[in-house]
């Protein structure tokens, strides 16, 4: 049996969502919502989008939860919008009018923030020719579900834990 390499399991960059750093959170949401990834006959929605600069150099990534965090308005009293229950008495003590319409307007306003304000830097990569065990080690060690794949110093794709798991399941079961 031949060893499995990262390049055998990765999703090519052309088939994985990626955006420039100046895109807004709203545009990132649109990209995430319209993207569908098919791997070995299974379809899934991306949880992470890669972020690039003008020279197509990888700058970072943005996850769904990063977008949600970026949408949340910051209140002067330190209260979280997401912790507020509009119908509760606690809401009445909040200094801002948090009607549902007001919340939606605040979310829309914050959706115009650029992704660079909330994206995460890329700290871990794997090489196209690495064995899959190296990717597994890095995923587990760094608590990652996706790692960019490099070939000759350029991003050529991503490897996801869900795809690695599926490949291992086929070998083991």
C-alpha cells in the first residue's frame, strides 16, 4: 500500500473559497453561503475562508465564528449583544435601545467591516508532498480543522480534518 500524501487528500485552491483582505464581513458571508465543496461524492459547506493580499499571498483565514464576533457591536458598558434577551428585564437596563430592528441595523452596519479586522493569521501549513500523518499531527497539536497546503512556497489548496478522517475511515473499516 502506498503512503497517502497531503496532495492526495487536499482540495485544490480553485475549488475552495478565498477572498481578498478588503472584502467586508457581508461579502465573506455571501461567499461562504454560496460555496459548496464536493469531495468523494460528499457535499459540505465551508466553515473557513482563506484571505489573500493583492499579490495572492496568504494573509489569514476567517471562520464563521470570527464573522459572528465581528458583527457584534461593542457597547460602552461591556455588555454583549449576544447575551441580551430583548424580552427580559435585563434588556431594560441596557443603555441602548435594543429593539430587534435596532439590533438588525447594528449587525448590518458591522457587516461592512473589512475581514482583515477579524481574520486569524495563518500559523500552520503543510507541504503538498508531506505524508498525511504530518497533517494529522499538526491538526491535532494545533486544534485545527483546516490547514493550507503549499507547493513551492505558494498555496495550492487546503486539507480538512473531515476529509482526512474519511480517508482514514476507509483504511481502517
